C-alpha cells in the first residue's frame, strides 16, 4: 500500500489490500468508506472456498470520497474527482469528475476553482 502526503481517513473506514492500493496526495476518505482490491470467486472452485481475485486500486491526488462509498477492485479514480456518499465504484474514471450512484457513473465534470459560481 502506498500513501501520499496529507491523506485523511475518517472513522470506520475499511481498507482491504491483497495486491495494491495507491492513494495520492491530499486524498480524503469519509466515514465508513470501504476500499477493496479483492473479491471472492463465487463460481464453484473445488474444495477451496477462499479463492480471491485481485486488481490494483489507484486513487489519484486531491480526491474526496464521501461517506459510505465502496471502491471495488481494479478501480482508478482520476485526480481532483469527488465520489458521492454511498456510491459503488468499479472501473476507470478520469480526472475532475463527480462520480455517483450504484453502480457509479460520471454525473458531470467538476468546475475548477476559477470557474465556480458564487
């Protein structure tokens, strides 16, 4: 697991790392965020019930992940993105996106600091 500078992990967060988790600088994890770089193989696998599939998770710089969000194996969240509370994220998401829903999708691009409405 690799952590950048100034990472914040709130109460009840759960990080399950079997292969690789990379958190960039200034990443913020809300309450009860769950990140998994693994999941169980659920097809019949013989006598062994503890078979896992793994894929790295990458969360780039300046990402904010809202309370209760779940980030699944193989996900990549681009810099400056926001993951809404309760979202279930699986897949590749570019920089500067508002990501929400179950399953998560891009809702809209985020405005830069110089583009915000006051």
